[in-house]
């Protein structure tokens, strides 16, 4: 009796193993996920309700004080506004530009590969500090851009010292890197069936009409993908303002991530910094959620769901 | 105007736009390289990348060190001392994980896969603070071998690459695995002898992108590297800009150009893999 039971149990164990042993290949990832993502993610939520500081022995207060400080501090709210403005300048400009160039490249252009490479270089190098340095050389008062403007008789603008322009110049650094969005658009455009255009041409639709009624609807999935990833990145922008303007002039480029950095790694207020990070996180999540929900009104998937 | 000439004007217009935009895109980079050969007096007065009086001062001075502790070459060596292990670990761990998700069924697979996908959309900004605290508890901050930058990559931390490889794996027929099993390969041998050779293009893409991203990474070293001797190139470039702007731009630009030479070389040797890589995973960037 017992023998039979054991035999049965080890049999089912064997069966279980045979059905699930593939899981061992994802163990590495799972451990990493738990240790390096899930635990920090949850712990930061806990910290955000505390007055935890890195070099202070213990937490003395718990509660919503960090959050209420965020929403009552003018400087923080101001920076949140700047971050929104930054994202809403950068993302549409970048996507529009990427789509426009991809659209032209999609005609049977000689030397497509050459142009594609030229447009793609800024994307691959753009994240580096070297390019941020270049940006400063271009837009400083004595920089290249003003040299060109003055050559043509203009006055030039002190781009990075003028609160009116500084944020736009920081945006421009990312807009300039439209290459990878463009490559995606180009791949999507190639996938639009040619007979749709032929039929439209026979019906007498103009090129502009065709663009809005065929091209755009057919590539909405990639527009959607680019929109979500670029928004997510724009809200986290750090390198540009940190390296080029240090948040100035007069806080005009103090994006939210810069404030988080200062709170966390200059004054070591980890509790406060966590709360700020969570506010930003929730904003990004809500925006992505809006994008996902709105999908059914404007994103067209070939196999209509 | 005839249909034909209208078409011709359209074509000319398209090339004109492409060339003008391309020129604006690339000109700053060309100007930057040219500027490194100019004297500091000439850099901002001469808008062309060319100079009548080339000077190597920028490059000569770019080799200066800071307080005898760090110079550009050492900083670049520092960079690659963590970038190379990171690239290797990423390729290995992501391939294994993609194999698990792409080829096997197990309890909870769908949930775990959803979790994996959701980490793609998790903004890093929430993670910086708690990760710093975690690494601080581990005693990893300012580690001699850049533990906080390297170790997570052992655990397929950059899930984007896992996702990319799963996409690739879908196009490799399962019959190949089955044939290997019949020939007596166990699952690990199948991975090694069948899947890896077929996945090679994806692995190369993964290595290339990770190489670029981690060589450019600024935030990571900024948070986790505190000792001047261990600064990587990104921090060194920032340092030399802060120290020298205003008077030694040719030096600062020379430092910048040298620091991205390895990336440029890799990019030009492997352009097609980059473009394919982006399209394949339908990616970020």
C-alpha cells in the first residue's frame, strides 16, 4: 500500500518535472526580477511614506507628508509643468519629423541606405555626453548657431541663458535624434499594400488625401508604439538638462528628474525622492493608460479585433 | 505642365529636402570634428569645418590628466572594463531566458510573461532611488569592478533584449528542436547546438545595442562611481567640459570626439545589424 503510494507520488512528481522543467531557463531572469526590480519597486513605495534619509540612522516619521509637500511646493509643481511642456514639445516634433522623412524615403529614392544611415547616426550617438557637449558648443552665445545668424546680419540669441529658449534647445537635442523612430516608420510604410494606393489614384484621390486616408491609418500601430515609448522617455529626460544647462537659466530647464536627483543624491532625502519618483511614475502610467484605452478609437490593426 | 515634368519636379523636391535635412543633421558632427583641429581663437569664428591653420593642440591637450588621477585613455579603459562584461552577460542571460519563454510551457508562464512585458514599460526613474539604497546595502557603491553596473545584466535585467530574442525565436521552426531531441540532445544541448547558431543575428544585435547604450550611459556611473580613478569616459567628458569651457573648446571637443570613436567604428562596421535590430524588435531608442 505505502509502496504503491510512493510510486504514484514520484510518478506524478516526474510528470510535473517533465511538464515544467523548461522553467529552469527563466530562473535567472526571475531571480533578477525579484531582487533588482520588484523589491526596489515596492520598497520605494514604502519609503515614499517615510522621512528616510540615507545617512540618518532611522526613520522617525511615517505618513503622507512627502506627498503633501510635493503638491504644495511651488518649485516642484513648477518643475512638473516644465516637464509636461518639455514632453509635449519634444514628442510631437520628433514623431512628425520622423514620419515626414520616412515618408519621403519610402519613395523609390536612390541611395536610401545612405540617407537612412545619415539620419540614424544622431540617434545612436545622441545619448552620449559628447553630443551634449557639442550642443553647448552650438548654442552658446559665441556658438556656431549665433555665428551663422550673425553672418547673415542677425543679432543672435543667447539661447541657453534665455529662459524663453533654453527648454526648446534641450528638446531640440532629442528631436534631432529622430532616427530610430524614423527607421520604425519606414519599416511600417513598406508594409502598406501598394494596391491601396493604386485604387485611390484611380479614384482620383490626391497625394495629400492618400497620406491622411491610407498611409496614416495603416501605420497607426507604429505611431502608437512610438508615441508611448517616446512619451515615457521624455518624462524621464535627465542627461540633456543636467549636462547642458544644469536646470538653468532661472530653473527654466529644471525637469522633474533633475529635482529627484538633487533630492536623492545631493541631500540624500530618499523618502522625499521616492515620493517624487512615484508621482512621476503615476503620471507616466496614466498617460500610457490613456493611450492604451484610446487605441480602439484610432489604432487600426489589420486583423480588426 | 505635363504629367511627366510635374513628376520630375516632385522627385527633385524630394531629393532637395532629403539633402538639406540630412545636411543639417550631420553638419554639427562634421563641424565638431573639424573644430578639434582649430585653434581656440578660430573655433567659433570659422563656421566651416575646415581651417587654413590646422593645429593638433586640442588633441595634444586632450591627453592631459586631472591631478595625475585620471586621463582620457584611462577613463575609456574604465568604460570598456565594465561595458564588455555587461555585453557578454546580457547576451548569455537574455538568450537563456528567451529560450525558456519561447520554447517551453510551465506553470505560470503566461503571468510571468506578462510581468516581463510590463517591465518594458516601467520607467527607470522610479528605480534609481531604491536601487541605489539596495546597492548601498550590498556595499556595491563605488565597487572596484563596477558591480552595480555589471551584475544586474547577469540576470537578463534589460528585458527589452529578451523580448527581441523571443520575437526572433518565433521564426525558427520548432521542428529543428524536435529533430535534435530525437537525435538524443537534451534541452541544454539543443540550446547550444541548434538555437544559438540560428539566433546569431539576434545575439549580435543585442550585443551591439547593449554596447552603445552602456558606453553612453551617464546616469549609472554618475550614481555608482565615486572614485576619480575609476571614472568612465562619459563622466570624464563632463568633467573636462565643466573645467575647461570658455577657454579650451578645442580640447573639450577633441576629448568628446575621441570618446565616441569606438562607438562610431562599431556603428559603421555594423550599420545593417542596427537597422535590422530596431525593425525586428520594434524598438526604443
